[in-house]
């Protein structure tokens, strides 16, 4: 079988399994199997695959056909130019979140503080914390998560991206992670920026999501409680104690949640400064201060 035939056959199979962008996915899986960039496939359409390569590809395509996310199969994804390892223990980083991380960086760079501080609330793979650490070399970053497995993955990702010594990792449920005995040496206790992409799907809605999400992202990374807004209520109520004067909170949220979240923060005496749209013009990020 040639490269081109393998792509076509895999793409047909994936399309039948309901996978979106089946051709692109087939190309990415073959590129992964061959250990080369996808574009290189185009220069070698007529190359005949070895038996091992064909067997390897068949396995990968079978997994993707079972709707396992591409990123779980390849083991990583790119986030703001950083390679971030992914696993079943943390949410696969999404492109929308790159924008949140970027806004966080811009704010940290603009603060007057000699060592700006940021807290990534619910760090998952660590994608936001790692971006902040890498792009704001003067800043001190704290990342917390409820899941020890996610935190281990985040630490590994930070090591791989050479920013591990700039991030403090705290295990625990929300701000409690900063108050726990294990976090006693964590400084600072207050932050210029509190940034979060919390779980925001209403519990009952999770079953309606694509298999890639509902069957492979950890439930704890998706589930925002009965109405999906539980974490925003917690953040609005608990974050003020951890915010430095002049600090800001930046949170990502889901489609259609903008008004509800704005109300939650305003009721909590926050000043909502702006609501930013994502690449598809959907309201996505709320920025607020005290
Ligand atoms: N902060 C991580 C991310 O944005 C994890 C988010 C989550 O688990 N809800 O990818």
C-alpha cells in the first residue's frame, strides 16, 4: 500500500466512524506513525509502506475510529508554541485557551510589580502556567489542581519546557490548595493575576458531548455542577482574598454563559472590565478586577 492509498483508506474508515476532518486526521496519524511532519507525506505519496508501518498505522486508525482524541494517540499537543504532553488525567488543551494565556501574558508584562505573580486555578496539563512562565520570564507562577495525576503531568510538562523551577505546584481543592500544610512554604499568598479555565459544562449536558470529550477528557475537568457555573461562583467569592491590589481575574467560559458569569462577578462586587471573544467571535473570556 502506498502513502496515498493508506491515507485514503484510513480517511474513509474514520469518516464512517463519524470522525470530523477524517482526511486530515488520517494524514496526522500516518505522519505520527512515520515520525515525520505531515507536509512531508505530500512529497512521498507513491512510497510503499513497509508491513510494520502498515500494521502500526492500522492500530492508530483503529484507536481514532473508537473516537480516542488524536492528542491522546500522539501523546501531545501544541499550545502557544509549547509541546504539552496529554493523558487521560487532564483536559486536552483547546485553541481557545491559547487566547486566555496570551491575555494573561500581556497583563503580566504590563504590570508595574517587580516580580508579577500569577495563579493558574485548575492547571490540568499545565498549559496556561507554562505559557505564562515561558513568556513572562520575570513572573512567578503558581499552579493548583485537585488531581495529583494532573499535577504530575503538569510538572512533567513544565520540566520538558524548561520552566519547572519558575512554577510552584499545589495540590488541593481550589484555594484550599494554597492553605494546605503542604503549601505552607508557597509564596506569594496573593497574586497580580488569577487565571482559570475551569470546568464549565452542566453535569447533565456531559452525556451529549462528542465521544472524544465525554469519554476521554476527565469528568472532573468538564463538570461545572448542575448549571455549569459552580466554579465561577467559587472564584467570584473566594478569589478577592488572594488578589493583590490592582490585580485581575481572567476566566474562560462556555458558549452562552457570558451574561450569567458577568452577573455572578458583578454580584460579588467585581468590576467586569471586558468580555473577550474567541477566534470564532464567541464570547469566551471575562476579565474583572476589584
Ligand atoms: N487549565 C487547563 C486547560 O485550560 C485545564 C482546564 C480544565 O481542566 N478545565 O487546559
